[in-house]
C-alpha cells in the first residue's frame, strides 16, 4: 500500500479494531499519517483526533471504518464526497 494518510473513523482510547490500527502503525514505525476520527475525543493514542472526515487537514488516501450499522453508511458517504 502506498498510502500517505489513513483516517481511522471510530478510533477511541478503548481497545478495539480502530485502536489496534493506530497501535500497529506506531509499533511498525509507519511514516503514513494516521488521523483518528471521533467527535468524542480530542486526542487518541497520542494523536490529535478529528470530529469528522471533513475536519481532517487533507483528504485521506485510505479510510478505515470501525463504526457499526447505519453510522458506517454515513461515513462511507462522507468518504466519497
């Protein structure tokens, strides 16, 4: 994968898939910019958290969606906008 940036929607300080993505990237020393997205938090895994995809500093190359149900459909629509 040649992504320069990855938005992780649904990231939180709690253990879970999204948090694992952030932890793996740090453990591997990834040079990719990871942006946690969750309106409930200011910081996640020592990274600035963003309230929504629209608030990111740039359009991400990859969006990892770790929210369920109807929320996932909205995230995918936002990612395609």
